[in-house]
C-alpha cells in the first residue's frame, strides 16, 4: 500500500533539508562545467598519483582503479577549461574520496558482513562486541532485499536495483547507509576494465514516507564518497512521494549529478530497459512487466534461508559471485 505524506511530515522534511544546504555548497561551488574534452595523462603521472595514494592510504589505495584515476585526472580544469586539471588538484580530489572512506569505515564493511554471518559465539564475535552490534544492524538492512546488483547494461555498467516497497518505514539510518556502502563497493569491484560508473534503477511503486536524515546522508555519500560513480538513475512509476523527494534533493545536488536523475512512467521504463539491458526484453524484471524474476535470487526476507551461522539472509556472497561471472562474460564477449 502506498504511503501518504502528511503536512507535518512534509514540513519536517523541508526543514531538515533546508538546514543541510550549507553542507553541499562546497561540492556545488567546486563543480566544473560539463565538458566532453578529455586530456591525456602520462603513465609517469599515473604512477606519481598511485605512489602518493599508496603512501597515505596503504590499505585502500587499490580501491581506485587506474581507469577511475584517469577519469578524474584527465578532466578540464574549472579555472581554465582549456587546460587539464593540475596533478595536485586531481590528487586532492582522490584523497578526499579515500579520506571519506576512512571516516566512514568503508574498508571494513565486508568484514562486518562476514562477522555477522558467522557464529555469534565465535571468538571473533565475542572479542569484538561493538563490531558485532554494528554488523548485526547492517545485516538487518541488507536482509530487507531492497537494494542489490543484478546484471549489466549493454555497455558494461553494473546495475543497482532498488525495490522501494521493501524499504523500511522507520530505518536505522546508519545501518542503511553502511549497507549501501558495502553494496556500492561490491559493484565497483565488479566493474569491467575501463568502466568507472554504474546505473541505478528504482521500482518506486510503493515508497515509504521519506526519511530526511537518511536521504541527506545518502546524498552526502554519493557526493563525497562516490563522485562521478553514478552514470544514471531511473525511477518508475512517478508518484507524489517520489516527486516530493526529488524536489527536496535536486536543489542540493551538483548540476551534473542532478542531470542524471530520470523519472518516468512504467511504459517508458519498459521501453528504455529493452535497449539498455544485456539480454534486452528478456532481462526486464517482472516488477516492470518483463519475464525476468529477480525474486529467484533476491526473494523477500521471509522466504530467505540463513546464509551462515549468523543472521544474514540476503544472498550477498551469491550476488558478488554472479556479478563477477557477468563481468567475465562481458569482457570475453568484448574481446571476441
């Protein structure tokens, strides 16, 4: 059943978003104008960037692929678009991403899933009660099955699917955001060579009432932790709640990010997916009127078995395995 937004809820959401505007001003001010110009970056310059990142972030520098580093370093400079970004400027942007990941504990998210999937009486669990509590909370969010990776676009971008009808009405904001970080990183690790961004497709038939704190924290993560990672977000059908959320968030977004959001009706979504997905019409999910049953891999929580000795029901590790196989298939087809 679709949620209805009361005047009080709408006013509260407006107030929280208004209070958060200043936190996004830096990203909007630093944004370069959209440009198709790409400048060359030498192997020596790439090595310099790699060495600097490895020195400061030895545990996480490999998270950034060469393709992503080059995509950042090859862009025009905002102060003079006829020139390439200075190396120090590109390094600063890349370091900001890794600093954000450090502050959010991004590198430990998969370890937390493993911890929560194991026995809660195991030595690792008993010796780390705070981590176990954090792991259990994140696993609750993963178990909703509201967000997952499945398949690729025809040009090799992994697809994150969002099922809003499975989202909780009263989310644990930190746990939800931690689950998103773990999922985002799994998708980024499965990107084919040369691919640096992903596509997000949302079934917004029955969204819960908007939670401003969650919306703002998620947007911050996208802007600060995953800049230029979102290629496109498509959502259908259009509802009053979705329109309300977009009207709140779009003014906060840097222009390039805002331009990637596409709201559409279900028929247009079906036609778009036919051209977008590997597998074409046969890959369109049932919730958009196609034959592909995502519930075979990502059923509702009540229909999921436990994956280990802990509380994980969401098939995180199966999802990662299927993504890696789809990546290998895509690269093999591209090479043939």
